[in-house]
């Protein structure tokens, strides 16, 4: 089955912040609880090491959880700057408070991953964010990294494997169990979870669509055709449950 770019609620400008924030908080908690970054630790270290800046510019950061967890996998002198088209101040402040002092910051202004400001130098990362982009925009993100000579790493923790989509059926129940433990907590999540299950259904739908949107390794190779100033490493990495994630790492040629 080919990639399907279906409707994802989180992508819409009208999506209420209370829903978007719940979704990103859930993803951060799930990523941390199950150690999703560990399977891609080699590739994460490779893209960070390719930048002389000792800095990571995380794009589409959401609540900042993966970017914070990245700091556990790299050298102590590496710093991370989180950016997003829809910055989440309270969640990013929370992630900053949990991160090692002086190593985590975030950009208050919206940042478009297709045209990253010139002052944001460093290895670029996208965690579970690349699938939000249509092919033309995804290509533009990669081309911008190449044009500005910045290494880039794309990591996705969902996919189109046959068992992945049925596996999403458990997501609403996971949301029901985890909402009280999401941080920074919002009381508005309680009625939207336990009185009218808007948040469980929202996370389920967007998660299901995410599975269908993820670029396969073959599709990622098509996206980098002609971007020959970089070396591209594309493949899969193991997850702590059945299935695998996908990665793309691009580094400037010596």
C-alpha cells in the first residue's frame, strides 16, 4: 500500500490548542515511557556528530520531549533548540525545566522547517513530524538543509506495516490510562477524556492517519534524488514492540 496523505486534525490551523497540547503531551509521555529513541541512537549520534556547532535544531518539536530525551544520547556539550510552526510555550517550558541546565532552549517565534532562519545553525532533527508534510514540502525541508549545509535527521516511530494499523486500536485505552499523568497537566483534559471522549478519539484518529502518512524507505530515497551534495543514510530501526521505525540521515559530503 502506498502512502496516503489523509486528513489529520492536528495539522489544521483551527485545531484547538487544548487538543493539540493533549496529543503532543501523550506522544512525549509514550516516547519516554517506552524508550522509543533508543533504537535509533546510532543514527541520532551520527547526525549530531556531523555538525561542528555542537547544537541540535529540532523542527516540529511539539512539546519538546524527544529533543529533551536526545540529550541523554549525545555528548554533554551538545545543546538543543526546539522550534515549531505552532510553539507550545507551557509544554516547552516544562521540557526545559526537566532538561539539564543550560542545554535546552526553544524559539518563541514560529519556525517553518522549509526555510529555517539562517541564525539557527546546527544538526536538524524531526521526530515523528516528517509525515505531516506532503511530498513537495518534505522535499523542501530536505533541500533547505542541503542549501544551508546543515545535517538533518528524520525519525518516525509509526509506520505502514500490516500489524501497525490494527495496533492503533489500543490507543484510546492508553490515552484513558495516561491523561492524569501527562505534563504540564490541564484540567480541561478531564471532561474531554472521561465525560465526552474527544481526546482519546482525536489521538486515535491522528495516530491512525500518521501510520498511513509515514514515508517508506523507498519513498524517502525518491525524495532525496538530486540532492547530491549530501550523503544519505535511509533505513529502519527497532522499536520496543512489534514493528520498526524509519530514519533518514543526511550529512554534507566531505
